[in-house]
């Protein structure tokens, strides 16, 4: 059974192998996403290589 990840367009994700934080540009129904690296450039990556990033709560 596949784990359902909550990848959303505009959210941040972490590449499991490197720990790099990327921005999710597009999520496909076919098991991959298009992500943008902070260094620039959009890449397709399999969703199982991504981890969701918990956004810390902002306190005012």
C-alpha cells in the first residue's frame, strides 16, 4: 500500500536523499511532481523521493 503524501502546489517538500528543500510547482496523478530548486531550475521527481515539510506555526 502506498503512503499518501500531502504534496500541494506552492508548498515546500524535502528531497529524502539530500535533504534539500524544494518548492512544489505541480503534482501529477502519475506519481511524480515538478519541483523548483532554490538554486533555480524545475525538475520532475518521483513523489516517493519527496518528504513533506512540516511548516512551523507562526506565533505573533
